[in-house]
C-alpha cells in the first residue's frame, strides 16, 4: 500500500538541542533506515540537524544479513528486508532539510572534525510528524567535493529502483531535475556550497542522540 504524504510545513517545530528521528521509509513500506539526530536550527520549514559518529541507527539488511550492495543489482530492491541495529560510522553529518525540496544536503566531517565533502541526498519529501522527518531515498545522489567538483552517484540503482516499481519514472525525473538544480548551485559556489557550516562544531555537552526503545530488533549488524 502506498504511503500518504504529510503536507510539507504541517508539522511541529523543534528547538535547538532537541532530538528527532530522520527516517527513510519506502513508498510501499514504512520500514526503512532511521537516524537519530540533534536539532541545530528549525523554523518549521528549514531544518538543520546533526548525526554524530557512533550514533546507534536502524539499518536495513537482506536475507542472510547481507547488505544491499552485496547482491546483484536486480535483487537489491526486490529482496525482503530486515531492520537491524547498527552505528553511524566515521565522522558526523550535518543535514539541511527544506520541507518542500526533493533533496537534503549533508555535510560530511572527519572524526577529527575537519570538513570532508557535501552529499546531496535526493529524496521524496513526506513531511514531518512528532517523531521527526520522513524522506524517501531516491537512490540517485550527487557528491560534491570540498573544491566544488561534483559527480552523480548510483545512477544504476536509480534505474533499478524504477524497474522495481518503488519510484515512478515521473518521480525519478523530478529527483534528477532536483540534482541538476543543486549541481548548478555547486558550480556557482552558492549556498549551501559556499562554505556555510563547514566549520561547524557540535556542542560537546550534547549526548549522542538515541533510538527509542523497541524501534528495531536486538539484532546488531557489523
């Protein structure tokens, strides 16, 4: 059954320091990755949040505990999935989410806090609720290096997800158009690719955000 989208802008507003869940369900299935995050800023439309390295997350695994990319492309989006507990490895990510945009921008940082690169995660927005934001991962993404060079990521998976019927051709065309819009901003060195937030440092007093009890089975992935 297809999920009904929550109208963008029709949810709660969080305060700096609040915790929320960054959820990535599929359109045909509420099950999907969940990343606890710390709110940096929010006005009900534009959210900036932080997922520290080491945060416990919900990840998805295929039969036998395999990761999605451990199987042939044609099976990645058709095999049954299981939710497991895992960790956000490496440095943290700062994320910018505008409710109506079909993308979020992630600032990746090294474990020592140095800025590494941007990542444009192309997503279908499903709004927000009391627990956090809901965004459908469109598979296709754009990586932008610290010097502004960019490249498309996972174009093969974008076609596979359409072939599997999880995203329509029209939706994928809109996701690609959003990627092209963000590429133009990167080439021009305009926000969010203008150095804003690249010197971000989290408040050391903040504890790592946590998963709610019962959100995923007590199965821990490597």
